[in-house]
């Protein structure tokens, strides 16, 4: 799929005449770095701008904290926003930070480990960026949960809120918490929020 993105206002939804294969999606992403690319369940390709300075710091901090905890906990593996997950609804999405139980990754072949993971993460974090729409991000959170995510946090650094999503439950809204405590798949993970709010 050849598209001159310099002529396209981002974020943008592109509809290829034929849905892209995983290999074509990877090639399209590589050709259009540093943009972030996701494949929607409709077959559309969502192309987003790279993170700005402050949002990139937030993402790096969250991934760092999750990774540090996971190294000590020893039960799972951490992924950054560069990792793609092929979901049951046909979409390929990338959270800002994700965690998967090690046993699920260990069950994959070496070839499968070189590709998009063929399932949803167990836990993930999405951070609202200045170019995001809050309603669209909340819809994405519902999509994550519908596709098998067991716990998800949506962080809005501008409004100072964290929405906690779990299956078969309404989101729980936290107003400018100092710390967000893990539960379900990630008991013991604690994310201090001061670096996110600043």
C-alpha cells in the first residue's frame, strides 16, 4: 500500500482496497516511521502522529515502572507501544504499555514470536495524548476488554483521571490519584502518578 503521508493530515484513517496482511502492515509501518500505525477491525488503517516530548516521557516512565515490577515479579513480560497484538475482532492494536503472562508467550513458536502476538495482553495502559479524542480512546478501551484484556488503565494526564476497566464491570474513575494499585493479573504493581501528572 503506497500512500504519501506527507499529503495526509494526521491522525488519519485509510481504507485500502484489500485489507493488509500482517507482512504488508509491518512494511507500511516501517515505511512511515515514526508514525504509529494500527489496523482496525473494519480493515481501515489508523495512522497517528508520533508522541510529543511530554507524552513520550509519560509513556517511557509507565513502561519503565511496569518493566521494573515485572522483573521482580517474574510472571510476565512487558511490551511498549511498538508491539502489535492481533485481536479476535480482526484488529491489530498497540497499547502504550502492556503485560502478558509468560506462559502465554512461552506457548508460541519461534516464528510466532517474531510476528504480532496472536492474542490480547492481560493488562495494559493507554495514555491520552494531545492529538487523541477522549471518547475515541474510551471506545478503544472497551474494545480491548471485549477482546480479552483482563485489566486496563486509561490515563488522562490533562483531566487528571484514571479509568480502570475490567470485564463485565463499568469503568471505575479515579480522580488524580497519587498511586494506582494493580489487581487481577498484576497484584502488587503500584504506579506512582506524580511523574504522569507533571
